[in-house]
């Protein structure tokens, strides 16, 4: 049985595997980092270390809901030595999903390529989109490098 | 693997690595100084402990590998006189494999499945020849056995008995024929008295082996010619010679053996560094993972921020007891801070201990002859700085061996000792740590450096003639200078030296070089004691606060419109030292449209030789900041070297002046 943190982004629900989630934080001061991709909102201070924050809605191409500011959270995940905070509209729950209940992802979900997904699981009437955070984060790295190269070359 | 096992694994890895290091160090000492009973016993113990630990942890391949190494060491311990170059080679091979295995275990928490058949076979092979030798008795006779009387006979004739171990290249097509040619050569040049495979079988074409051992009797001093003749035979990869001395008849016990070094000229060298290092390791220590210390430092900086906030709140209070308590808290925090920073310091030994092996291999590969001496191994440095410096030092050491030192023949013809010396030293002085790499080679040829710089258009001939030596040597670190292949051939310097300088300066350090023709060259690297805390200037720009390391700041200027000139439409700021390009920070960082109007605040920054004037809104403060990495996720961001947490808990980005200057 795998456990997932359920994150709400606009109308969608995304799941992050609990083994990859370090903590859930309230949204505090975020310092913008110039010259980065637009979905990178900046860096924040978390118990003495610097953590980059991305806007998950923007990252996965989803609409930002009319979320209550009070509900918004930053889900801090750690994947392969990378610590990244994901800003979401709300964190709803932790759910247990047996591996056999996870279906392979359809090619495109909410603008997100299938490679970024672990799979899809039913959650009551809703779909829970399970994120493959390794891919979500590492692809960013690649894109960033591309962008930096573009900047350098003009 | 659960958490408890992880803890064990960490301890196992750390301890095992230490034993592997000890084995390697032992091999090198063995090679330099010949066998000492205590040395072999120490190596045997290291292998034994490793075997036991890896078996307990269930790493069976590693256990098997160390077991075989232990067997060989056990046997050598009994028969130190029989040690050959080949033994050390094979042991080092095994050491490399053990290290590789430990590294894979560290990465994946399990060991690779493939067994080390090649290394095991090599160990078994030398062990066998070892045992064969042991059968002959403690005479120092080699693998053929029964040669003691022949050795005596040779000595009586004023000749020597030599054993040759001949190896053909592994992919040799007709090994039988090649061996026959080798034997033929041996017979022509010396008296072939014994061989394995046997002469008759080889000559009859019944042998397909790629290795052979032969014993010949030759006149004193002629064995080198024989060896060269053998090496000239097609497909011969190696030919090791050892001289078999007749047994000392009056000797009864076996306690003292003539240290019959494995190399033909195993001169003692550079042992000082190695010895002090093992002393160092025996000091009682607490093994703590670096990660834990870093976590603690993170928590500490949080504490410092909270304390600052508290102090701000309390400053308006008039309760003396409260104020006193906060003051005390302040003192205690900075004491903890100092203590923790010290924990991050590690002796340079932690990285340097790999170098003797590397230099040994380099000496062989480059066919140079030199002693490698390390001093100041207990000098402490920030762990991060030290790790980053590892590569740089490797580069400089290679440079010294490859280009700094002359080939042995050239040295002799210049009246210098045949063996050169390469010295690596570390020491601390006045808030800095120094690392020096020195050779006693030919030195830097000023003329050639200048010629090449003129040719590359870096300077004019007139400029060159006026330049003091120091500036000439500094040319070597210029980018573009080093890429010229010809330069590295002529001057022997410059290969990637700009990369070396970049690295050193990125760590907040400096590098310079001293040289004297025919006497040698010394590279001197000066580094800050720690990277973690640095003084910085806080500047405001478009509502954001950025930090600029004070090390990069030359001055802060009030800039009026009259100060600004234009060169090719680009704004520059002339001053006494030259012309400084002006960069609007807001524009450079893509923050907002540039502001009009003067005067403006310009922070004149320097990175190496390059300067630039950064236009900011205003300067806020100068203070000590804790440098925190942005982490892997943002490693593509080049404009910022890191971030720091300000007193109010907000994050401020630290500008990377180098990168901004590069793209300005």
C-alpha cells in the first residue's frame, strides 16, 4: 500500500508519494530569483536552508483556482538530492492506494506529458494524478539549462 | 534496507575505506622501502579486518577479494624476501577493486554481482609463484625454485643469476612463436639455465602460454641489455628482472632479510608524509557524517535569525534582566557558531592521501623519476573548499610531473640529480590556508611565454619587454593562452591553467606562480579558511536586496552624468586604474526598465583582472553573511552564487560577480 499526499491545484488533484514529501508549509516570504523560468517563483527560507519554490499550477499547465489564500500551501519534496517546494492551492489529505489500483497514465493530463506521471488512480468520484517528481524536477533542470544557454548565446 | 542498517552501513563504509587506504599506503611504502615485518603485519591486519567486516555485512564478493589479498599478504609476511614488483602491482589492483566495490555499495547499498575473476586470478597466480618460491627455502630464490646452488655458482664466477618474468600482450596471436623468440634471444645473450614453460617444449612449439619465467646467468651489469633485447621481441608486454642472490650461509634465523625491494632501484623517497599521516589517523576521533554537521549548521543559522529578532524586540524593553538574558544568548550563539564551523574543518590529509598513489602511477606512465613529498597534512580546511580543491591540486601535480620536471637524462646532463622532487605542502597563516605545488624542474621560460603571448595578440612585443616576471607568469592563467597546444609543448605550462585559476577564484582564493630558470616552479594557492561566512555588501535594486561579497568590491561611487563616457555606444566609467564597463544591475537581471537620472550609485567590482561598475539603487549595509547554496534544482542559475538569510528572516541572493562580468 502506497501513501500519497493529495494536493489540489485548480480543479485537479495531484498526488505526491509520501516518501518524497519532506513537509508541508504555509506560504511565507518568497524571494524572486531573476532570470529563471516563470514557474519558478523564487526561494524561501526553511529551517536554515534555502528552498526553491515552483508554482505547481503553472508547471503542470493547470488553471489556478480561486483558492482561499489561507488554504495555500507549499509542499516541500526531496528527490535525488533536490529539494523543491511546490506551491499548491491546498493540501487535502494523505490517501493509501494499493499499487494495483494505479492505472497507466493517459498520454496527456491537464497539459502535462505522460512522462511526468506515475499513473492515475480513482479517488471516490475524482481522479488522482500521481506525479513522477523525479521527472517533473529533472526536466526543469534541462529546460533551465537550455534557457541559460539561450541567454548566453543571445 | 531499514534505517538501522543504514547506520551500520555508513560506519562500515567509512571504516572499510580507511582500511583500504591503509593497504594502499602500505603497498606504496613497500615499493619504496622494501618489506618491513611490521609493515606487512599491518597490511595483513587491514585485509583481515576488511574480510571480516564485509563478510558480516553480507558482501560476499568483497569478502572473497579481501580474503585472497589476506592470503597473499599472509604468505608474504612469512617470506618477505620473495616480494617482487608484480606482487605490489597485483595488490594495488586488488585495492582499486575494493575501493570500486565500496563506492558502488555506498551508491546503491548493495554490491555489484559480477565477481572479480580477473583480480582473483592475478592474486592466485602471484600467490602460487610465492608458494613455489617458499618451497625453495628462505634464500630469496624466485619462482623457478632450486636455484640456490646456481646462484652460488654464478657468484663464484663473478656473474649473477637473474630471474626474468616475461609477459606477452594478452591478444598475442602466436604466443608460442613469440616465446620461442624470447628464449632464443636469452640463449644468445646469456646462459639460460632454467625456464618455465620448459625450453624444450617451447622450442618444439608445444606451448601457447603468454607468460614465462626464465633464469639466466649473465655478467654483472649486463642484465639490462638482456632485458631490452627481450622487450624488443614483438608482442612482449613486460619483462621484470630480479637478481637472485646466493643464500647467506652463516645466517641461521630468518628474522632479518636483506630488503630486496621490488623495483630495481627502489630508492627510499617521500616517506615523511606517509608516516605522519598514519600517526594522524590514530588520534581518537568521533566519526560524524558531514551531512549531519551541515544540518546542524542550518539549524544554527535559524537560531541566529531568531535571536536577532528577539534582540530587536527586546531593544525597546526596559527590563534589564530580559536584556541581559538576550545578551547572554547572543554570546552563546556565536560560541556555538564558531565551534560548529570548526567541525566543518578537516585535515587536508582527507583528500591528499590519494596523491602518492597517483604520483607513483604517473611516474611510471610518464617515465619520469621523482620523489613525491607531502608536508602539512594536518592543516585544516573547510571541507567544501578542500573537496573543490582536490581537482585543482591533481591538475597542478600532473603539470609538475609532465611539464615541470625534465626527463631524467636531461636532468643529468644539466648536472642536476637524476631524480626530481615534487613537493605538495599545506599550511595556514593569517586567516588563510595555503597550498603549494613545487617542482625542481626547468622553470618557466620567460621568453617563450612572451613570444607566445605576442603571437596570440595578448600583448605587444614592447609591453612584453617591460613586463616584470610576475606579470609574465600571470599570462599563463589567461584564457586563450592555455588552449594553444604549441605553448604547452614549449613552455610546459598553460594547459588548463585558466580553469585552475577560475576554480580557485570561485572559492574566493588567489593563485600565483614563482619560478626560476633551471631551479623550478612553485604554484601558490591562497584560500579563505571558510566559505560559509563571508563579509558582504547589501544593495537594494528594484525593491529586492542583493548581497555582493566584499572580496569582489573595490569601491562604492557616486556617479554623475559627467563621469560616464561611451566606448562603442557602451557606457564606461573611467578611473585612475583604467576604464570600467558600467552594468545596470536591474537591466542585467531583467528586473525593470532602467531608471533615468543622476547621480547614481555604482559598486565597482573586481573579479580577477576584470572590473565592472554595477549600478544599484543604493547600498544598505555591510555585514557578515552565511553563504547557503541554492541547491541542485537551481544550479542552472548562474547570476547568483548562493543566498543568505537576513536578520528579518527574508532571503537575499548573493551576486556571482564573475558570471555577471563574463556576460556583461
